[in-house]
């Protein structure tokens, strides 16, 4: 199976993934895992200054059409390892509504091959403080309320991720 993700997704570090860059430049920050390589054909080389997403997608898919499914499949197969899924990596955090060429590639691939490439879910840690609240016997909720959740905001232990 093939996934896409951003470099900072902590789930990528799992040993069950072959990590492949599909960006013009490689990260200058520490990843916490090693890249197996790079598929330069999937990087948006000539489109780095195209800020209109719709225009970007049209031009990027035209580039993919020129490369072709056969050549891209050959490149993907170079990274295939038994028992491991491949994850194609770039920078953007699409959970923050940022557009990204990795998802444009996944859409193009599905259209051309019928094969789905999912986004690898982000690792989330949620810190919750549950407090049991004593209740009076006349409380309609009964003698004890369920725990009250005071904080459910995600937190990050490492600012890089």
C-alpha cells in the first residue's frame, strides 16, 4: 500500500514504512528516521512559485501526464519492500487546509489507475484531565456525575513535530 504524509508526521517513523521524499529540496531539520530515497519525478520542480492552487493542479497533472503512469509505477516499485508500505513525503500540513502536491498526485493516480493512495493519519496526543465531581443526592444525574473533561486540546512534546 502507498500513503502520503508530511515529513513531520510522527507516524512516519514507524519501521513498517519505506519513507520516500517527493519534494524539490530535502528537509534541513532532523527527521527522526531515514529516507529510503527520493522520486524526483513527483516533485513540483517548475511550479514552486505558482500560488494559485487550481492553476498549480492543472500544471502539475500535465507534468504527471507527460511522465506517465508506467514510469511512475516503475519508480514506486524501486522502493517496494516486502511487509512494508511506502509513504510519499513532502512538507505541507493539509490538516491546516494547506494544499499540497502529494494529494494532487494521489488524486491523479486514482484517476489514472483506480488505485487509492490515502493520507497517513497524523499522530495525535491528547492530554485530558478528568475530575470526578461530587453530587448531592437530589442531583438528577444521580449520586455521582461522570468525569468532567477540563482540557482536550492536543499538545506537542517536541516543537519540530
